[in-house]
C-alpha cells in the first residue's frame, strides 16, 4: 500500500483500487455471470428494513457458488481470490496467511432496493474490528468488492459513512436507515474492473440502484489467518481443493496461528 493508501484507509476505512482486473479478466468474469444468470436469486425486499428512502421496487440479486462452477467459468473467480494486485493490500491489513471466508456476487437492476447501514465501530466486534498497534493497522473481516460494471455518481449501490470504523458512540437508527444526515454518506463511483476495499466494521450498506444497467459486484470476504467465523470441529477442504493452485489452496486453509513478526530476534525461527 502506498503512503496515500495507508493514510486514506486509516482515516476513511475504505479505498478504491483502480483497474485490478484486466479487460480480459473482466470479460471472462462477466461472461461467467451471464452464463449462470438463471441462478441469480432475487431477495424478497428485506434489506431496506423500514426505510422509506432505501425502499425499492424489487429486491437485490444474490449469486453464489462461483468457485464451484464448471470450467472455464470458475477460473476468473479462483484467480480473483489471490489476485496479485490485491494481495499486497490484504497482507498489509490482515497480515501473512490471510484467509478467504466467502465469495458472492451482488446484482441490482434498476429500482432495486438499498440496504440499511449496518456494522460500524461501536460496539466492538473482535472478528470485524479495526485496530492501530505496532505501527500498523489490523483489520478483522475485510472485503474486496470487485466491480463487474461501472458505478456512476448517483447510481446507488455500495455506500458508507467514512470514518465510522472508529466510531465510539452507537449510531442512531435514523442515520442507519438513511433518513437523516444523508449528506454524510458516500456512494463511491467506480469503473468496471476496480475494487472497493473496506473493513466490515465500517458502517456500510447500499443505496437504491437507479442506473439502467445491472450492478454487479463480486464481494470477497477475507479475515486474518487466526480468525474464522465459521469452522466448527475439523476443517474439511472443499471438493475442488485439488484443482486449485498452492496459492489458492493457502487462502482457504484452516485458521491457525501464523507466527507474525514479534520484532525481536530472541524469538528465533518458529519451532
Ligand atoms: O455492496 C453492497 O450492496 C452492500 C454489501 C454489504 O452490505 C456487505 O457486504 O455487508
């Protein structure tokens, strides 16, 4: 991460990383989504809650299972999870051995409802927290949202309250429902191929989608190597494990202590 990236992520809790996907990678991911478009599940208008400003004519679309799709459709998503343009950001925030905990595609058609503003730094949640210590940032769940379509000013989609990952007071419900202080929220613009990187403890949600074209955002949820939100009992690798590269396998390996640098030679090499 550059000096500016570090500063902006610390202050705002999110970053736009331009043109992570090449035009070919972008086209392959969109072709794979097109091929599986009949599997998009439209939600039953349950994300705006009781907000009049976020309500929409239709629900958001959810599409999952991309890593399990038949070849070649799974390939762009398997490559995305350890994309060389993203890995340095994830290592800076999550440390060595960061883990992928989930991946899904969000779609929104014109008029689709928004999503109430959830999370935020208060109350502290250790799986989704944000901490500055030892001269660096430590994040919990950290999301890389790969944009498969353009997001223009006022189009809607992902929005957040910059700086709320460090909040100390609970957020009033009318702000969470986008009914008060709307001018404080930011709806980042992006080009297809960009990534919006944000820590889950940033208060975020989505504005109603107003553009004619379909919103497509592939959200990859990462966490540090020590934390898991899901494993109970022993870890079973997914069926497609043997088809993955060693780098891809590493990012879905079970959680465990990764032996981060403790700053003293007295610790010596890990036994
Ligand atoms: O991008 C969006 O539509 C919202 C995503 C979201 O709220 C989340 O990832 O928790």
